[in-house]
C-alpha cells in the first residue's frame, strides 16, 4: 500500500480541525480525496466514525451540510468521509448520475469494464482505515454510518466484516438493492446479471446469515420521495425480525431525503455511536 | 408593493420548516428568491433574524452550511435569508466576483448603471420585512446579522435605522469599507467617486453619529486571510470606543473566513439575538 498522503486543506471547526487529504489508492487505481474531522485534543483515545455518502456526492457534502462537527467535538469522535467512487479520466464512467463515478455502491465490482477500479468496499473497509492509522494518532475503534447509497454501504460493510465495527447506523438507506431500480441497475453493471453474485452485497440477504449483532439505528423520513420504490426499510425490518437482529428503525414524520433530514438527527446517531465505541 | 410570492420548496428541518420563496421586487426591479426558516410552532410570538450573506453567496449558503436551524428551533427564532444582490439578465453586472450580481453591498446605489436596480438596503430593511409580514404570522420584532460583506450590511442596516432592530451581530464583517479594497471598488462603482457620499454607508462613520445603542456582537477569526486588509475590526473598535458604543468583539484563535467558522459560533449569536428580542 502506498501510504503517502497530501494535506489539501485544514480549517478550524468547533475547536477541532476539518481537513481534506489526497492520496494514491492502490485498491482503486486512482487518486482519491477524503475528508476527516479531528475533534479537539484528538489522540489514541479518539474513535473514528466512517461516513458513507449517497449518489452524486463526494467527500464534502456531509462535511458542509450535516452540521456534525459540533457534536463530534463534544463527544470526542473523529469522522472520516471518503468519496463515493473511484475518480479520474482513466476510471470507467457512465453518463447517468446513478452509475459510474459518484455512484460506486461500496462494493467490489466483478464485471467489465468496472472490475479493475470499482472496489470501494475494500477501500472503505481496509485501505482507508490503514491509511488513517498511518497518518493520525487515533483509536483503532471504528463505527460506520451513511445516507441512501451510503446507508446501504454502511449496512453491508458492517454485516460482511464481523469484528470490524462497534456500531452501524444509516439515514434512508437502500435496504434491499437486489429489489429496487437503483440497485438492480448498479448490480447488473458492476456484478453482472447473474443474481447469485448479488446476494453478498444486499443487506437483507446478509442479515439472514449475520454472525455478529451490532447496535443498529436507522432513521427514515416518511415524506422521502424514494421511500417505497428505492429504500424499502420494511424489507430490512422483516429480515432483522427473522434473524433476531436488534434493529431500531425510526420513521420520521414529514422529513424528506435531504441533508436537512440528516442534520435534524445526526446528533442522535453520533451519540449512539459514541456510546457503542466507549464500551 | 407587489405582495405576491410563490413557494419554491418546503423541507422539514428540526421539526420546523426550511422554505424558499420567489417574488417580484418593486424595490429592485427584478425577481428575487429568499429563504426562511420557521421554527416549530412559529406564530405571532416568533421574532425574526435577518441574515445577510457575503460576496458570491445567494440565499442558500447560510441555510445549507451554518447549521443554524437546530438552535433556531430551540429558541423559537425565524431566520430570513435574502439574496446578496438583484438578479437577472436585465440587471447590470460585472465580470468580477466582487462587483455586480452576488455583490450588492446592501446599499442604495446612486451612480449609473447601478442606481435603478441596486437598492439592497431598502429591500432588506423595508420591502422584504413587509413581504414577510404579509405571508407569515410572525412577530414584528427583528434583529440582523451577517458575514463579511453581509456583516457590513448588518452593521449599516442597524446603524442607519434606529428603532428597527433589537440587536445586531456579525461574523468577520467589512468594518470600514471606505478604507479597504473591496469597499473602495464597490463604493466607487455604486456611489460614484465623490467620497462624501460614502460616509452614510460605512459602519465606522455611522457609529460616530449613532443615536441608538443596540447590543452588538462580532466574532472575527484570527487566521482569516482577509483580516488585515479588508475587514479591519480594530477600526470599528476604535470608532465604538470613541462613540461609547457597547461593542463585544471576540477574536477567535485559529479560525478562518469560512462557514466552518460561522458554524462554530452561530449558536452564540442566535442566543444573543434571542435574549435581546425577548426584552
């Protein structure tokens, strides 16, 4: 692994530091940018929350719009925000906003032309934490959260990697990608049309075989335009019930799919993760 | 005055509503968009904070990046965010980012070609509050705040209009525009090169003749790249001292000119205004 990384910016925020870093990713075969919030007095006692953003986002949307730094500073939590896909002229792309760059779906692709670069699962679970541990003196304790496509990513990263995270949460996650238009389109491209290969990247399917029980919190807006067709939290609720997985699903009246929704409840999620990471 | 206004969007945020409205402004001679945050249970008891943004901004920057809604909801404060200039193809503009559209400087222009549209002072102080009172059942009590060019705007709106506001605050305001490059460029264009006409739009000059003493809070980052040349809070501090105006100026170590700085201290400003508006 190339452990070189260059600091792009460093801005004071709630007496901590909001930074952007750029590095060459060997997993993805391209240059990547990530953001990190370091709370005041960050050190080996500081656990790390990984935040995975949704379709069309990069490492900056959450940093600028979620208002998370205030509570992260108070709780002593670092937050790492990767980009949502590999990037660059040499990386395959698609004209649509829900496939290719900005839409990596946090999986390891197996089908052409995507399979050489689109390995966001390995990047988020392995390469990026290793890079973070090289450049920052922080705790090895991790949790994971995300929004929409990134909520799917958080669930799948946690369910596929027992022992890796202390807790998992999501805002309006794509709960059952095998069975919704966004997921079917992405999985068909990245994994090929053989659906057996999709099972390992679907939170509802993974939950049935989960060997670990993590604290799991999901918030879902009831006025979210994507709720019924794309997100399907009831499918995850059913899978969790069947598997005996302790899922807290909160349906939030009047809230949509935007960062105004995330901002309204991010403090609850940070407190939820901080509690799990303390134990 | 045309009191028609159309709702563009309405999103739940901290159990209140974040809305955008569009209307024809008779003061500015163009269509304008503004944002308003309505806290939960907004009504005739709910005072209104006017937020004036900085160069290049529109009505959305503060709404998306300052994280103000959480505390506004808790305090029961509405926040109105106008755009930073008149807009549209028929409105004079300049290729530079610090003059013309996006850079109205919250004054009433008197020089060609600006004087017919660039009347942001009258828009912010008179037309917009009248429109707000027509469309929303809120208190008539108002305060004003802003950032950079909008900090200048907040100071000048308050100092020129005794009895209009209950309190005024600013983040990194342009304190003495007559004596800094941004201000000299804008005033020369909008007001003409005769400097006598500039005195009525400069906070340091206005403070010397202020007939009212409002609670006044300013936060300024010490790592702000514009501090020495453009912002000059020490000039305002000197003017306030000479006039016996009670100014609280807080120099914040390590903070720059960005919304990360604003987000870090916005709660203090909202609490400051809420207290003044309660009395």
